[in-house]
C-alpha cells in the first residue's frame, strides 16, 4: 500500500493555492452581496481630503508628505510600547521580579514617552502640523485626451 508523500514544495503549493482561492472566493462573495448604487459623488476622484481641481500635473502641498512621515514616525515608535506593556503586565513575571528592575522599566518607558512628546511638541512648534489649503495654480499642460471624454463624469 502506497502512502501519499508530499514534498515541502508541494505543501507550500497547497498553501499558496488555498490563499489564492480564499482571496478569490472572498472577493466574489463580496461582489455578490454588496449593493451596487453608483452616483456622481462615489465616482469622483478623492485624494488626501482635497477636491480634485485641474489636471493631475498640478502642484501638491508638501505638507501632505510631512504629516504622513510624522504619522509613520510616531506610529512605528508607539509599537515599542506594546511588547513592554505585555511583559510588564504579565502577573506571574511581575510577582517574581526585583522591584528595582520594575521601577527601572517604568522610568525607561517614561523617558521614551517624554522623548516622543518632545518630538511632537517640536513638530507642532515648527508648524509642521498646521494645515493650509494650497493655492491651486493653472498649468500649461495640454492633454492629448479631448475634454469631451470627461463629460460623462460631470453629468
């Protein structure tokens, strides 16, 4: 009697096919179940909280990118709090811990949060978090696509 024997690549292939199948079936079921009621507002382009004015070659305010980078910086640094909180919140580990080390861990995390707060205060003081609506300027770019191709979007 033969027993089925999969190689490691066969096992990986089964998992990859299962993941692709799961994604395709999920998207298919979502397409069947979701309501389909398109309107003008849903079909318009939406980018960074600003209504699209002009063509795609317009200038964007650099503050979009500065705010995004500051957000990512603080988001990544806040992730360091979770492992610390999980280890520090473990009751069995805390009960057997020398309290001098526990106070050191608390002081260390307090210093970490103070450094984060100083970074936020610096960004706030420099005005990096102030939001100004940019002045839209017309560009001289001429598209090869005729204006009539966009008329159905305006209706």
